C-alpha cells in the first residue's frame, strides 16, 4: 500500500512498479558555446565559463637540479609541455579566459604536514627536507627556489595563484570558491604530474560537478610512461574529457 506515492514501512515495490525519475533542470544555456573535439566524444563548452588550470609547473618538478631531477626522474618529457602550456595560457589571456595557477607548497615548520600521525609525514618530499638539509632549496617548500613557478610560465597580471598543501588543487584551498565567484564550470587542465596532482584535481572537480578537460600534450606524468595513458583512460571513462593543444586553442580563439 502506498501513501502519496511512498511505500509503507516493510513493503517492497516490484521491478515493474518503479516510479519515473523526477524532472531534472536542463543544462544552463551557454553564453559562448563551442563544440570541442575531444574524447570519448565532442563536448559543448561555454567559453565564457571556462578557465585554464595550470598544475605544479614549479622548479622542483620541472627544472634541472630540482626535486624530481635529484630523485633521478626523467624531466626531459616534462620540459616538452612548457611550450604547449605557454600557447594555451597566452591564448586564454588574449581571449579573456581566466588562467589559474596551482602550486604545491609545504611549510618549513611543518604546520600543514599532518605530523607523524599522517601518512604525508612519511612521503619523500618531507623526509628529504628532514634528512637532506642540502636539498631544501630544491624541494617545494614555501620560500624556496623549488616552490617557484618556472620562469617561462610565470603568472601574469590578472592570473590567480592558488597554494595547495596536498596533491589535489581543491583540498585545503579556496579554488572551488574562486571558480564559483567567476561562474566557471569548464576546467582545462595542464601541468604535472598527470598521474598524481593533475588526476587528483580532476577527480575532485568531478565530485564538485565541474566539467574537466585534460590536455594530453600539455600534461606529463612521472614514473613509467604507461601512467600517462592510465590517467587518460580514467578521465575518458569516468572523470571528464581529453583533447589536445590544437583543439583547445582553436576553441579559445572563437572568443576573439
């Protein structure tokens, strides 16, 4: 027996009696629509509600003598994404699309580390800071060379810089509030590392109802090359869309 369309306690509805889902409001009408060629299918984006998110293009992760280089990571592939990112950010600025930089900083006094009760305490950047004083300027601790955005991609006037304490650009930051302030719904992700911080941000963006677009030739992984493909697969299947620099620049140029 039902009362106002609801089952009474203890009753079970048969499969053939499942109610129709309620009406859901349609997608907000785009003010500046463009059909972006992407995978797994083209995506209509609203260029007026789009931002470029530049993840962790800092000396520690990108430059010779930085943390990744000290760890023996191959930074040659990371260096290859500088030019595509420069092209995307320059086009974004020229067409009025917001550019937001995200930088991963640790505090030298460890107040945001979580301490010994956190797994973060035992990960390599923090242990290296404690065990290798000679490396401290090369790591991504606030106030060091390693924490700085690389010279080729320095934030420009009207860009926004968000400092994060962990892998995701959303965790412990005001990024969500900033995006809502500017009415942003579509996020173009570039930077490093694809399989760690970029993917962490895209996963959180999905849970916060943003449309994420990973630029495959403007992001680079750390570790084995298959990690790049793994994140691309994850994004296409679950968390967003994937395209390349040529396609996203063509889309942005429509705002000129």
